[in-house]
C-alpha cells in the first residue's frame, strides 16, 4: 500500500483492510536485510496502523493472523517481499491443519502462560530454525500469560534469540499487561 499515491477522493466512504494485507504488510520490515529499506517499510507499517482503526478479531482470526504472518516470513517463493505465495511447502505446512511447519510453534497462553511454561518456552526458543530463516512462536490468547509469566516473558522479548519472532495474538488487548503491549 503506497499511502502517498492513494487518491483519497476515489476511495469508498468506508474501506476495509483484510488481516492478510496487514499481516503481509507487517512482515515487510523483516523481509529485507537493507537497513534503509527496513526503515522505510517500518515507517509504512506505523503510518498504516495510525490511519486505520484496529480490526476486531475473534480467536480464530487472531490465530489466522499469526499463521499468515508466519507464512509471509517463511515462504520459499514469495510473490513479493513480505508476502506469502500459499503454495510452497512452507506455506502449505503452516496453513494446513493436518501438517506442521517445524519452525512455527503455536502456544495457547490461556493454558500455558504460567512462569514455568514461559521458562520452558525460553529454553526452546533458542533452537535455531530448521527450514526457514526464522523460527516463529505464535502466542495465542496472549492476554492469558500469568503475572509471573509476564516477567519471565519480558526478558525473552527484550533479548530474543537470533532468528526468532514472537507473534502475540489476542482477542482482548485490554487484558494484556501494558508491558507486553508496548
């Protein structure tokens, strides 16, 4: 989305952005090693987030967003940088319920958000990616991380292992500790 080239008068009164578009847009900064290009893409993400209201997600949509984001990072044949083709082995492994990508891990924080579980996650997060450039941890229901778990998780978020991306998915942003939202 090139916001500078949009003709605002040509847009419908209400415009919708799909979670796929936002996930691919958000993956953009991670899809380049060039610092200037990364900064440009990050600026575009921030301006887009500032201009559009958040999309209300239910639990399945939040999980799907995490998978789309993971696919955008792991895609073997992206049609454009930061996008997912949906047809390569990595994309199929991420999107198919009966398959699993070795570098994408989903955790339900509602049932696994205790301090002990987060400490185990931290130990596992240090594992290098097996097939992709990134190892993606999708923390579903992130608002369910316990207070003690938040303290352990903050250390991990502040100093993540190389090649690791955390996606915090939640349907209740207001219940997430402010330290995880920032």
